[in-house]
C-alpha cells in the first residue's frame, strides 16, 4: 500500500492509526491487525457487511459489534482475519482518539521483461527518452528489468503529457502491443510520481539496476600477472557501461584510427550492441544508441569534440535522447585531450578512457569518470588497448569470447608490443587458425583500411577485416590478403622515393640520427601518411644498424619522432623546446620515445636544431630491445 499524508502525521503522535482506503484499493492493500474506516453496505441477522473500498468488503459478526448500525453508517474496524476462502472478518473498534492516514492503491506492477503481448499492465520506471513523432509521443521507460517504448497519443504530432521530463519516475498503465517485433505499451494513463512514492520506486529501481549492471565474472583469456593489476578497474568500466545501457543512455566511442584502436573498439562495440539489443528487446536499438568513430589525431581534437557535441545535442533535441557517455579507446589520456574534455564538461556527458599512451593523470583525471591505463599501475604500453578491451568486452557480454581469441595478438603485433604475454596470445590465435604472418597482415590491412576510411567508422568493412562479427570467413581472408598487399606495395613505393634523401649523422651519444624532409621527398596525401612513413623508415634503420637509432620525419610545421635504444622523454622535450625556442609555438607529445610535435613554419630549423641537441644529450639504453616503436 501507499500511505498518503491525510491527517496529522507528526512523528511523536502516539494515537492509533486508522487507514482510509482509496476506492480502487484491493486486497493487496490491507493487512491483518490494522484498523480501517468502513461503511456499512448491508445488515443481516448475524452482523453487518462493511466496505473499505470498491473491492474490499467483509463481515463484522454481531458478537464483534459495539453498536447497532444501518446501511451507510460509518465505523472503525480492525481486520481480524483473512480466511482461507478469501473472506475478510472484522472487529469493530471504538477509539476516543486516533489519526487517519489515506492509502492509495498499489497497482500490480509488471516488470518490463515480463510484458506479454495483449496484456493490460502497469509499469513503473524512469523516462529514458521522449520522442515526438508525427503521430504519438514515444516515451522510453527503463525499469530494473528492461526498457520499453510507450506510445501516448494526444493529437497527431502534439506532445502528450507535456509536463513529464527525462529521468522522471513514472507509473504507466496501458496495453502491450507488438511493434516492429518488439513489445510496446499503448498508454492509457501516465503519472509522474512524486514524494515518498517516487522515492520508493527509485530505491527499488536502483537496487535492481545495481544488480543487473554487475559485470560477468570471466577469467582472462591468458594468465598474465601484469594484467591482473588492471582487472578491477576494467570491471568497474564494464559495470559503468552496462549501467549506461540499462539507463537507456547512448554511448559514443572515439578510438585511435590504427590497428590497436580498431582491436580495442570492435570487441567493445560487439558486446555493447548485443547488450543494448537484449535490454531493449529490439534488434534495431543499437543503431540509435551506439556510435563508434575514429580519431585521426593521437588526441581528442577540438574538431572531433565539436562534432560529437553537436551530434549529442541534436540527438537530444530531435529524438529526446539523453546525452551520451563518451568512451575514449587507445586515445584520450594526455594533456592534449584536456581542452576537448573541458568543452564537454559544460554538459552532462560522462567520459571514460581506456588507453595505454603515456598519461597525464593530474591533467585529465579531474575531467574523467574513469581512466584505465597500464602506466597508472607501473606497467606500460606493452599492455595494449586491444588486449584490455577484449577482456572488457567479455565482462560486458561473455558470448563474444569465441569471436575474439585472435584479437589481442593482432593488437599486440600492430603496436609492436614486447609484452611477455605475446607468446600466449599468439598461441591463443593459433588455436583459431591464425599464424603470426596472418595476424600481422590483419594489422596491416586494418591500418590501410583506417587510412582510407578517414573520418568514417566503416563498420562492416572493419568487422570483415578483423573477423569480429564478420559473417563470411572467406571474404575476411580475401579482403585481408588484398588490403595488406596493397599496403605493403604502397610502403615500398614510399620508401623507395624517400631513402636517397635521408640524412644520416652520429650523435654525441653514439646514436644514429636519420632525418628526412617528408614535404619534399615523400608522396603526400596517400598511404602511408607521415607518421607511418617515418615509422617504416625507422624500422628499416634499426634492422640495418642494430644500434640505437632516432628517426625524424618532418614537414613544414610538424615532425614525427621515433627512437629505439635511446632514453627520450618526448613530452618533457616538448615542454623545454616551448620555453627555449621563443616564437617556435611548439606543442605535441605522445609516448615517451615515440611522438609528434608541431611548430610554426618559419621556426622549423631552430626547433629541429634544438630538438637534435636534446637528443644528442639523451642517455642510451643498456639493452636495445627495451624500448619499442609504436603508433
Ligand atoms: Mn595503441
């Protein structure tokens, strides 16, 4: 029963309580031993029949009556017994003093997951979306078991229940119908609940959601002590993402547009889309609630965040959606991301980051809802984002596991991870029929596809290349063969033109320095782009020399840096250059030993000379293989 506020309800009130039932109250609203206001509806030899509401009636036996009554008289009764046959028997009470408390009917509330087509039902939940169509208004309502669309019709194109807002707690009565294969409620009545009633529903929903948001307890695909440190935090992210889905909030993923970024985002996409479809019982729901987009830059650019924000605000205005949660993958943990995050902070958009680039936790963490990064646990980039996200995806929906066994190896090879776990990941991939060469070709094909996709997600193409959610294994194999061959050919062509123009010198610390003017001697606006071109050149030089190597590929206003065997701290060098080269406008960063910097065109020579001087001062690593190049 729902207790209202009639009468004096001071806490110190010691007077007995007499309940006054609303006319629609039923048997479920009364309890043995409680007192009620009653009206006589019939007089018989052995007593009187009384009504407590339209539905609740019973007998006061003559032996339990204190006075004599006619039809319509009022008295106070105590519910003595609910008999096995359902009859109610009452005893009259005579009270000098008492307080009256009004009782509203608690309807039989049906969980959204139990809705059956054709039933008349009442549901309670929070409003997750309010969409005005050309016909009815569609309210998407989330309870602890699922989300359902409820259609209310005022007039064609006119907003029904205009006072109801997103996140309100509502009680809706109506009939369950089938619409495009999914259950939908045609609304008879919709009430925004307030006060104690709303609080009670919120508490119930909260408990149910918390339980349902709990991630699946999955054992990692391989045993790996270093990874164990990240597991709790990844579970927390899985919990947060599941909860976001259960609340009907959209999710927008931004990922680094490279092999590891794809290996991170595709598994998470597959898991979240399955979970969204399950929660909404609607195969079409993921299309409206999930979006994945690549970021060309190694950080969250103002251009991307502005696009995302526009899209989110439009979604709210046109479709009545909540603003999305932003999930940054293989990107997003550096100081360069801060302006974009600050821009989002003006709106209700939670931000979650899973990345393995060298982070600036002091700068970004205050703006984030969660941040998982191996550097925060004294580990490093060798744990790639793809490796983390395969486990994250399995925590969200373990049914994806069989499709992901080869993915951590592709991620690791793409980012040239030197993790000890690579052997185990390669063995795992071998079980599903991929050898090392196959996996490397998948990585190259992904990278090539990412280059030409530019700002598009290319969902089916990327799924087919990575073989995650791909329906045709034969096509996957052919596509990888085709794309990786093209990629290799383009790299060879690029390096053939470039190599004669590479300048070599030996730095004071004995490291080899190779530099090349990409603007003059590389094919531009094609594959491979400057970052990859520099990386490929660098790899050849490392193999050729077997010594510590630094490679700089520069354009008019940028330089790409790669190093092996030299202890560089690129973020630190950028900060110093910015102070030392006055008017150089230096910015940038990346990993410690791999990165890119920008500067103003007219100061290029000064910036690069200062940069080289710093590199000549850097210490060499004792072991050449202890650092790796990485995109
Ligand atoms: Mn990566």
